[in-house]
């Protein structure tokens, strides 16, 4: 296949975008908008169709082409100059681009700084849980969720100044259900103030 063409001097990236839309977009997106306006039942339909704005897709392609050493250093420097304190981070690396997940003390300031620097970012709801800093603590949290059919999209732990506590950031699809299950099992959920105070 096309991936066999890749070598040190020739990079290959496969992009499978969903429906692409933009201003005055033709074809499917325009039809979908008209259907949504005319049909009162449209909002109640179960739909897994995703969409991406044309400019965002172009920016993704640009980032893949320009992917190079020093990306993390640039972003952390931008946040530092904006006075944003990074509480935790996780890097998901790929051959063509990386995903940097951050917990910061000022989401608004971080977003402004990244946007002004030309970075694509999104704000995602996550859950910060705390358990005893002992073997099996994280396993208990994961098992409690698994027993209720709640899977993790991703998770990462980070060190805390508080003694005898281990913190973990998790992302799940069913946020409200996960919070309810964790509370029922007496698993501590840390709020924003607690995280910033660590």
C-alpha cells in the first residue's frame, strides 16, 4: 500500500476526514442544514455523522507537513509567557503529529495564548480522582468504572504535593454516570480548586 512508500526522506500520512463543511458549502452539508430546518424530528434522530470545518482540516494538514522537533517546547514557552501554570500533561505521540493534553490553572488565558500562537486546541471535560498512594489504588478506580460498563477514553496520573494521595485524570464518554458511580463507591473527585492547590 501507500505506507510502503514512507522512508526517512518521504513521509506518508493518511487522513480520513468526516463530512467537510465551509461557508456556502455545496452538496451534503447544505442539504443537511435545509433538512434540519424543515424537519421537526431531525434533532431527535440518532446520528453518528461527524463534521469538520474546511479551515480546521487545512490547519491539520499544515501541522502534519510542518511537524518537527521542538513543538512541545514552543507550546510550554507560550503558556509560560502568558503566566499559565501547567498542573499535568500527557503526550500521545504519532508518526505524523502529536496530541498534547494539559491541565492548567487558567483555561481562558491558556486558550487565548494558544490561539494567538496559531495552535489548534479544544477544551474537554475530564474527571480528577484521588486515591490512596498505595499499590492497587488506580486499579480500584478503573475496576469500579469497568464493572458499570464505563470505559476510559484515556487517563494519566500526576504527582501531587499532598502526602499519601495519588491523583488521576480520566476522560470517559458517560461523564455524569461515571461521577455518580465514583461517588457511590466513596472515590474522591477533586474539584478545580483542589487541583490548582496541589
